[in-house]
C-alpha cells in the first residue's frame, strides 16, 4: 500500500513541477480520488486538461473532482467499478472525451448528454440496456459513441440504427 501511495505522490509532483497538462494515475490501486491531491494540485488545476484514472478500483468519483478540474478536456476512467457519475459532470464545459469502458454502469449516465462539447463517449463493456437516443441525437459536438458489449434492449438497438451525425459502435 505504501508503494502505491508513493507512486501516486511521485506522479502528482511530476505534474506540478513540470507544469504538465495531463495527470496519469492509472494502475495505482485507487478506490477513490485522493482528497489530498486536490490541495497539492490547487495551483495547477487550470492547466490540467487530461486525467487518466484507468485500471484502478474506483467505486465512485466525487462532485468535487469535477468542480476542481473545470478545464478538463479528456477523462479516462476505464477499468474501474463505477456505477454512476455525479451530476456535476454535466457542468464540464470543455470535456470532449470520456472513457467509461469496462465499469459497472447499468444505466446510461444521462448527465453526459448535457455536455455540449462532448465528442467521444466510450461505454464499452458495461451492463447498459437503454440509451437516451433522443438526447444523444441532440448533442451538438458528438462524433463517436462506443456501446459494444452492453446488453442493449432491442428497442434501443433499433433506435440507434436511425440516421445520425455520429458513429455508433454496437455489438
């Protein structure tokens, strides 16, 4: 455990000291985003545009995360055990890509449809049966959505076949 904490600290310090725009905390055995990280990164949150939290053991992500990293453009949460996102995700004004593949979502995170800048959504390998198709069609920037390996109901699959302005990966 101490090694995992030291690894996280090293990566955070490198981001701060080198003024990086990305923070990679993948494969760190995190069960949540560490509260102490908010303090350490407080001076550079405006500069961070990409955060990777892939392949951890995160069960939830806090509203504070989204209200802190307001300039985030890309977020990779693949390979965790998330079941939902906080409502605050809908307020992300710069987010263009979110990767939620291989988590435990059983319902589509509806708040994603409120992000006008979102271009790419990856929800492959979850347990989602229904997708808010009308809301997706209304998303102005959406270019690509991956719903592969989800038990989509037949009604949703049919609705996704309708003509649209973005690529949908299913089955």
